[in-house]
């Protein structure tokens, strides 16, 4: 039995390692695989990967919109709070 992990950084890293081990992300193009990983991590459901839909240009157009400063629209405070602002390319506003 593994000891109870208490270090937040280790817990965070292990949760992403679990997604990498358990989720089949092979159908996602480069870039969208990282987005799918974040969605899985956020909801805690590996099986959601099979339910995610995307267009061929989704990653390219989404990245361009963010780079141009497009806002990020969220349907609840928890989602908005979970966005790591320092990773946004243009100090994009987050609107809940």
C-alpha cells in the first residue's frame, strides 16, 4: 500500500499521470490532446474523451483567437476560477 500523499504538487502531477495512463487520446491532433487532458482532469472522467467533438481547424482557430485577445466564456464560477491566467497568451478576459 502506498503512503497517503500530502504534497499538492505531487498530487497534481500524479493526477495528470493517471490521465495519461488511462485515457486514449490517440484520435486527438497535437494540441487538442493537451486540451482533452485538461478536460478529463477537470471533470475526473477518463471516459469523457470518447465524447469530445472537435473540428479539423479547432486547435488552430482557437489558438489564433486567444492570441488575438478573445475572451474566454465560462458557464460557472468554478470553471472561471480554474483558468490559469498566466498561461493565457494575451491577458484574455475571463467572463463568467
